[in-house]
């Protein structure tokens, strides 16, 4: 937001200095980004008289000028200098703008030094408008009227001594996008008085030849109110110098009086307007409606845009004449030939305008303000004020105001409690001062209820009232106070059990050698669909970009993208992990925290001993089991093959407690997924659900004490011939169940399968060899007892899998 000091003082009666205003603005939350003071750039340029302009003796196009200057101002002593000038209009007796030696000329970037041009001394410069960056005019030097005071600074004479202030506006302060809104804050701080604004309606002199109509589907939200009036008989030429200077000072290019007036109201009062040339409109109706899509419109920025279905347009009988709330069309734009103008003032829905502007990639001042929220109550008063300015600058006769819709009801009230400032902010402010602050900002107070003004859509609760009071009083007045002395004893835990569990999972995976990633929770639709998501319920209404349109259904998309980026830079062996939320729907509670690890490439660096190999599903399974063990999962977990479709169906599994409670998934990533992300080499992953691990039954429960046994353990090996489709886990579980008290663990140590195995044991057969670790607790086992246990193991395996002891 840019404005000049004189522009601010049109709304604020103040004696405050520029420095005081700048300091107050930043303290109020309107951070000052830059102050451009013309004195610093143009203060050295003064009005001077050309005493004599003679022909240069050695150059046909140069003149030798004797210039009368007053370096210390008109009250000081006169000084005569010689200047070599090439301007064709340099002549004896003229008044111009002189820059002495040592001056920096902004239009050329040159610091003036004493010089010699074609053998003649030149000490200074008579300047053109371009050299002062006032315009592009460079055909001659500036000529001033005969009554211009010699010796006076040119910026004082031309009214250019007007500092420009550039402030940052946060999204929650749309009211500060108008000079009056800034003035209101300064007045509330006590730096002056807000001047009244006369919004007396202008009486129409004739019935409007144009009608306006809002399609019913848009009245509820898209465009609640559209109004305008025809002003006929206007003369649209260059705007007055004061208006041009004001717009130039903030970086806007003056175009014509009608266009400059709309730009003036956009900045001064945060009221974007648009002017249609009535002579170019077709028919007698302006219609506000959702477009069908595919319409092309040549806009005022000299670009053509193709509209998409449901975007809002303003159309006449010929077609779309304006992109609603964003930019007008070139076909109906005002020019110097405009005689009758339709001045439009409307209230547009911020979300609709933002969506359209982003889709079309149009950044206009109107869009910038409408998408943040303008004052709906000021729609009609703004039209009346603009009408009056058009008549003052362009003449004309106003018609009746035509409108469709009504001002949307934004009224709301919140309880005002003066004691909350002390409790929330820590500032002691008298209640009378708090009330005066809110009233100065436009709030209406009725007893203990406060109603925000229509231009403050950001005030949405009692805490916002406290913020406004504290902001105006200045948060710099906060006094530091020591913390209260802590209560003796052990403090209560701060982290919840689940927060502790997530921290433990993160640390455990990092200790395994994985590098942590933090990726966006938003991914593109194709990636979401690849991992079981991508539904409308998980799409974002206002996405950051086309690659972030849906909530992620899994952590693997982000990890795979990170792996692909690393491989593209030569890092082929990777161990990445992330702990974060994934989403199964768009409603509260349809999310869960996952801890996911991804291994890509080899398991170790290249070495001379041949221990390097490609990662496989058992690496992922082992790491998942380490994490689950750290989280307190029971040691005896089951495994099955019920995995998601983005895992390899034959090389992946789940770790569960019972048939339903899944704790983790592990395995190879499906080849089609790797191809979609461009991953080279082997890739395996695991995903642990920390919340699924059962919590201890009692909050005080700890791990059981370590029990050591002094009786000799016994290992017995068995080799079973089973069908090739039998899983090793089935054999292990059957053997484990033979004697749960005596058998401590069972493990597979050999698998003999393939053609050679079938040649020995029969077609479709394989051999699984297991070790059963027996740990007695009461007495040493005898041979008879060992034989009994062995028979139970053989019987259990036979019943469960059909396996027989290999001979």
C-alpha cells in the first residue's frame, strides 16, 4: 500500500512529523517498508534565470548560457555560473530548473562535476523533465512561467515536496488498503483527528437508460450488490496535475480523467470502481452472471483471456464486457472520445474473485482488494462520491442510480470485557480508554457488547477486541515481569503418551541410519490416486498450486519424490523417513500419524569384501520390528499378506496383533509406483502406526523384571517337507504352539527349494528347517521329556501344514 503524506493529511488533521507518523504506523502493525522523500532526490534542484544564451563558438547545436542562481535560496546571495546546454529551447531571459555541481541527476544516474565541453567550462545543468524523472519529455529543458520565484526549490514550487510512504498490509487488514483506513488508525493512536467524509447523495437528473441484473444464483454469495449510474455529457481528457502527481507518486500511470478517478478511489477509500463507455455498450442491460466457459475477452491490460465455466462476468448484448471484480474489457473501456459513462460500484465475493484471478493469472488492484474484503456498506456511498468527482473534473449530468441486490448483512457483536486486556496481553488499560479506542476505530458499543464496523471483516471474537485495544495502546508499553516461583515438587508431565511415542519413533528410526524428511501434506491428484486417495472429499478448495491439490493418503509419495530428486543428483543409495499425518477423508478424525521409512538401492557402501547387496523386504521388516519394539509392542506378532496395492503383492506383509489390529506394513514398493516416480534400483519401505500399539494397562506400569534362569537350554533342529506354497511362518507358529511354557522361540535357519529339492522330495515340495529353543524353568530336561516335546512339535506341524519330518 503506497500513499503520500499530503494524501494522508486529506483524511487526517495532524501536526505530526513524517518521522512520528512512520514510527506510529510500524508500531500499529502497518509496517513501513520504505519512505521516499523527494527532498533527498530533488531537493538540490532550484529555479534559475538564464541571463544570456549565446551560440557556442565551436558547436552549432550547443548554447553557452549564463545562469543566475541562488544556492542558499532566494534570501541568499545571487551567483552567476556558466552552463553549456544543448536544449533547442534554451534562450535569454527564460526561467528553468538548475542543478549545481555535485548534484545527483536521477534521470541519468550521473553526479554532476565541473567540466569542459568543446573548450568551454560548464558548471551545472539546466534540466528536462526526464532528467528529474517527472515524465519522458526530453525535447527541451523545463520552461517555467515568468512569475516563478528564482532561487526557490523546484519541488516546493511544483508541489512535489510530498514524501511517499510504502507500508506492508497483512491479509487480515483490508481496511488499511485505503488511505482513510490508515488515517483512522493514526487518529485512534492520537496523532490527529479523522476528517469527516461528506457522502451526500447526488440527485439524478434523468432515468437511467441502462438496467442491471444479477443472476439469482449469484445473489447469495458471488455478487450480493451491483449498482451504477450513467453520467452523460462528460469530457474525458487528461486529469488535473494534482491527481496525476498523486498517482505518479505511488507508481501508477495517469491515463485519463475517468480512469484516474477510479484509481484514486481504489487507493484513497479502498473502493474499486469501473467505468464503462455507454456508447460502446450494446443493448440496455448489464447482466452479472456465471459465464459458460470458453469466452475470450480482451482486457484493459492489452491481454486476451479465455474464461472458464462458472467465472463471473458482466455482459451486455454482445457478450462479456468485464471480468467481474478483476478487470474491465477493452471493448467498453473509456477513451478521450467517451461522452456518456456508466460508473459501476459493486460488492464481489472474495473467494470467487480470488479463484478467478488465480486461474487467469491476473494481478490487478481491484482483485487485490476484493479478494481480501472491501467494505460492503460503502458500495453506494463510494458511487456517490465518485459521481461528484466525475462531475467536478469532467462535467456531465448524472442519471438515477440503478442497482440489483442489497448490501449483505455483516453485523455481529461480541462481549466487551475490559478485564481481558490484562489477562490476555498483560497491559493495564482503563476501561474508559479501551472504549474510546474501539469507538475511534469505528466500533459501536452498547453496554457490554461491541459491534465491529463493516470495514473490519477480520474481527471475529472477543480476543480481537483485546488485540485492537492493545495495538492502539502500543505493545511496546508491555513491561517485563519475572515468572512466578515454581511450585515445589515434581511437575506434571507436559507431553501426552502419544506425543512421547511419536518422539520415540522418530528418534529410533533416526538411530537406524535414516535421514528425516519433512514434506508437504498436499500432493497432486495423480499421486493421491496412486496411493488410494484423490477423492473430492480430500481435495483443497484453494490449493497453493496444481501440484498440491489433495491431502496425502500416505507418506510414501513425499518420500519417493525426495528419493527421485536425490537420485537425479547422483545419490543412488538412500534411507529416508518421515513421521507425520496422513488423511483418509475430509472430516475431523479421518487422519492418523504414520512413521514411514524408505530404503532405496544397496544396503551398504561399496567395499572389497563383497558384503554389499540390494535392500530387500527383510530389511524393511527388521527396521519395522525395531521401531515397534521401542514403542512397546508385544514380542509375539503375527504376519499376513493383506497389504495395500502400492506394495508388491508377493513381497510384502503386515505385522498384526490378532487378525484385525495392524501395527505395521513392510515390503517392496510396487514396480508401477517406482516407474511413476522414476526410482532406479530396489526400493523397500515400512510404515508403522504408533497409535495402534496398545498402551500399558496402567500408566505406572513398567517393563517386567529380567528373569535369569540357571538351567541349561536345549536347541533341537527339525527339517520338514512341506508343499511349496506353505509359508515358513505357519511352520514356526505351529511349532511354537506345541508347548508354550517350554518353547521360548522358534526360528527358520534353512530353506531347500527349487528343481533340486523337487528331484529329491517330489514335485511341488520344499524343505524348511527350524531351530526350537527349549528353556526349562523347574529342572533339567531328560531325554524322554525331550522326545515327548519333539513328538508334539512334529505332530503340530503335520496338522497345521501337512508337513512330514524329512528323512
